[in-house]
């Protein structure tokens, strides 16, 4: 393995010190200073930057956490005693710091190699465990729980219990803590708004249900597995707009091409018309379904998803698993960072007239710049976007 990766043949490369200055203790051991260990805030920032870099360059890294927080009052002393062992195992390109100050130390081992990352993680665990036992003794070393977290994460479409590893996203917790009151108000808006709309729109629900039943066979509601925040799966509700027992292959193939950037002005008779990034003549859709989609009335049952907490009124649209399966690593952040919603920046800024990458950037912009006022602006702009039917098919 080249490019500074861990070598399986020669073992782990040793860094001269935490700070990378090259200074050595006269006894031959690395000099350790508590000041040289990154603070919790700096380490979380470093982890976020490394994760973003890994998303782009596709070079995995391993986050190792050494947790002694169960040892009340002695955790910091135990972990300080472990520093000499740890600094002998990290390279200048790695990062060592407090994941949780005084309780959990973290090490980011960078560029570990994609095909051997699991094997390298096992080697790292063994080497660190052995060094801690030598340095601290087996009894004290046994008080430190070592866990390893590899990024990018492996994802299995068939694993319905999969969740993104929150340990790799510490900044989300800090963001949530800083906006706790605002997020509580957002949830209150979701509950109040969805409950009120469900009651007010009962006659509309009844009329749509009757028309669907009278014009095609099958249930009124369409239930589909979608992915919420951190990949949690839930049953997404819509009024059924398609014929029963249709094959999803048309949409699956389209999604793959759309995400890969291969879809341009597909399905358009007029080459001078604005580009539409959506299937515009889907043979699976019923005549009534076309009207429901054009007016976005098929989305109304998602108010129930909002009421029970699976979605929000405002947020990125939740993907189906086969869509998430072909995401690039940076695309996945649109699923991880915020609760999915019924409407969002994409819906009020072009909808199907934007490319997939443009849509993701809008979602990430929303996640980064979220505020209650932004939600209000999007909600106020949604009726106009729905009535104009621009980009709706």
C-alpha cells in the first residue's frame, strides 16, 4: 500500500510526537504533553473535515475511540496514562484528540486503503490493546473500551435496521444542542400544522379516495419504504397514482442515469423546451394519477408521516433504498443531516428542472443554513410552486 497508508508488511508507522515536531524524550520514548492533544472542539472539526475529504477522494479512514467514561473520576487520569502508548502508534498525518473531554480519546487513522480497511482496523485494535497492556497493565487497560468506526460506511440495501454511525458525525449533536429551542418549535409547527391540515382536508381526502377507487383497481394509499434521517426506514404514504402490480424497473433505471448525470432533456418532444429531469410519460401512471401528480395532491397523506415524527413539513425528500444505493458518498449527507420533509428548497426552486447534483446542493444548503425563518419562507413559497405546476409530472 502506497501514499502513506498503513503497511501490513512492516507494521504501523510511528510518529515522533503528537505535534509532529520530531522531539524525543531522552529515554527514547515520545514526549507527551496534554496540550498537544486536540481539544474536543478542534478534534470534532478535524473529524468533519476528514470525512468531507474522504467523501470526495474516496479514501477511507478509521476513527478509533478509547472510552473510559464509566470509570467515574479516574477516566481522564487513565487516558492520560495511555497517551505515551498512543503517540507511538500515530503518524503525522493522523489526528489525536479528545472526542469527549476527559472521558473519550479519539484517533483518526487516515487513508487506510479501501480493500483492506477491515483487516487494518483489526490490526490497529490488536496493536493498541497490546501497547496499552504493556504501558498500563492489563487491569487498567481493561478499563478502556476500544471501538473502531470506518468511513465510508458499508451499506446493505437489504438491512432494514441499518443506521448511519452517529459517532462519525459529532457536529450534528453540537448543532442540535445549540438550536434545541428552535428545533422544539419546528417540531411543534410540524405537529400543529399537519394535524390542522389533516382535519381541514378530510373532505378532499375522501373525494380523492373515491375517485381513485372508481377509476382503477387497488388500494387508495401507496406505501413505500423510504429513508429518513441517518437512514432510518419508514413507510412513506402517497395517494396511489399508478396501476396495480407495475414493475419498478423503469424508475430504477431512470434513477441510476439521473444520479449519474446521464439524463438531460429526456422525454421531451421540443428540443428548445426547458430540460426536465423526470419521467414525463410514465406508462405506469393512471389518468387520475397524472392529475394528482401535476397538482401534488398525491403527497397529502405524508401529513400523517409528519404528525408521527417520521418527516417534517420542510426538509429534503426521502429517497428509496435503491436510490440511496447509487448515491455518491457526498450525496448521502442529504439523508443524514436533517429530517426529510414534504416541501423544501428543491420544490420551490425548479423541482424537476434541476439536475440531481443541484438538488443535493440545495438540500445541503438548507441543512447548513437551517432556521425557523427559512422554514417559514419555504412554506410560504410552496403554494405558488404547487399552483404553477412548474416541474411537476
